[in-house]
C-alpha cells in the first residue's frame, strides 16, 4: 500500500532561488500561508500562525530536521489531538505522532526540479483534528473554485 | 452544512490511522493481495505457500478484521475470510485529499517564484535609460497634478 505522497514540480529558476523560497521562513510563509515566528533551524521547533483565510486562529508547528543547502529541506509535522494552543504546548513535539515532509531540489537543464514527499501516515493515531483542518482547507479551495466559476458566469 | 461536513470528515479521518497500521506489515499485505481477488478463503488456504504457521496467519487475519479490511464468514465448521475494499478506498480518498493540498501549496509556490521573476524583470527595466525617462515623465505628471 502506497502511504506516501510524492509531487514533482519544474521551476524555471536557479536552484538557489527555489532553496530560498522553500527555506526562508518569510518566503515559505508567503506561499504556504503561515506567519512564522522565526527562521528554520535544524533540530528546532518552528512555530507560527496560519494566514489561510478562515484559519487565522490555527497554530502551525513543525520540527525542522535537515537543511542541506540547495539539496534537502525536511521537517516532521506533528499531529496533535487538537489545534488548541494548550494541546500544542502540552505535547512534546519530538514525541507527537507526525508525518515527514521533505523537499528535494535537483538542478535541471532549464532550472530546478522540486520533489516533495510526505510520508509516515501510518504513524498517525486516532483522534486528530489537524487532519480535519487539512481536509477542510480543501473545502475552502473548493469554495474558491465555486466563486471563480460564479464570477466567470456573471461576467 | 459546513460544520456537518467537517464532522463527518473528521470522523472518517479517525478511521484511517489503524488501516495504515494494519497494512504496514508484509504478511498482512500479502494476505490482502490474496483475498482482494474476491474469493473468500479459509485459514488453511491462506497458510499454503507461506512459511508461517496457521496460528500466525490467524493472528494477522484478526488484525485485518479489526480494521474492517477482512470479514470472517462461517461455512460449516470452517471460517472463511473475505476482503472488504471500503476501508482502503476511504484511506485512498484521504491520501488523495492530502495530495490535493500539496498540489495547491506547490501551485502557490510556483506562482510566488514566478511573480518574483516578473518583479525582478520590472526592476531591471527601471534601470534601463528609456524607462527611467518614461518614469521621470510620470513623476512630472504626478507632481504637476498635485501643484
């Protein structure tokens, strides 16, 4: 059973530019839609607040694993029982069940290949509302598409 | 409506984890492969060609049964095990969902980088003499309006 997700995306910019967009906490926050408290540091917990519309109250936490310049950036993504700040604070990030997210960069003739993987879904136990949130984000994306369709029709 | 949807989605999310765990074992995966043909099988049939004992196979079948991937049905003295695709389909659906989230995030990353490339090229233009001139013209216009 394939329990990992893998995505490949070609970007027509130098590897150094992609590395920055993925590992600079401000740039990461722009496209990931999270306002992070500070830079990513291997072995440390990265904390922030989601900026995704409708989810601004949701905390974001991850444990940065590897930062091999222009090659590999990885973090584990804990799945706490709830998204409440208190539950996040209680849990030891290193011991919470989590999935592993990896960004691998490769130089290509026309720019950079970014390979994203998320694995370890088998580690996630029962009651996890973060998943409900992530599912919901899809609901929002669907809403946005609906709005787009609506606008296109109205125009 | 949205709240209701959220609850049912959360409930389905809860069900997935044990399915992942149950499938995270080579023996159990091979049992699922054997049973996924659709034909209910007995423990003896499932033990054939395996290095494991009946007891070990039974234990693995019980794990699969607990998460609903297999069901046991009685046929005379024997228990037959049959495959139920629903939990795996739900898990697939869940992974598809997470996968879709990443598609969206990476699309935003791509747009973010492309916007940056565009902005850089704009800045570059501003340094070329003709555009600097044009920009000066715009500034003159603005200042003339404000006067």
